[in-house]
C-alpha cells in the first residue's frame, strides 16, 4: 500500500544513475520510477526492492525487474532520511559484477569527499 507521505528523500548524484536511466525503454523507466517512489514513501521497504549488500560498506541494492530483464541500482544513506542513488546497470549474471560494486563504492567515497 503506497502513501503520499515522504519518508525518505532521494538524491541522484551527478550523472551516474541518470545517464543509465535516460538510455532505458519507457517500460523500464516506469518501473524504476515506481520502485523509487516505494522507497521514498513506504515506512518499511520490502527487501524485494531494496536490500543491504553485506560487506559493502553501507551500500544498498535497488532491485527492478521488467519481464525477464533484471536491473540494479546502488544507493547509500546520507544521514537517516536521504538516500543517494549512485550507479545502475542491467544484471545479466547470477552474481552482481564486482566492477559495479566497486564503482558504487567509488561514487560513495567521491560524494562524501565532495560534501566535506
């Protein structure tokens, strides 16, 4: 059940996520927007859509599926209520590619460095 009350603010850091998003089909864009709305407005986000990545230094995985296509975006918290959206990609294998996780870590470090 969705509510209009905003529990979290979403921030798209630089071009990383937005470049990915612009290159997607309308169906994928719609599903990402729907999922991000859930993350922003639900008090408790189902792990089907948003899950902490163990041993990742504070990274979360935003999960989107459209048909047989699986997509992931990485995010992290800045304070208690702001979620920073980092990079995103289409998942083509069972395991999340290490280079995508490393890129998300790099983006997170860059974000907090620039914030200082």
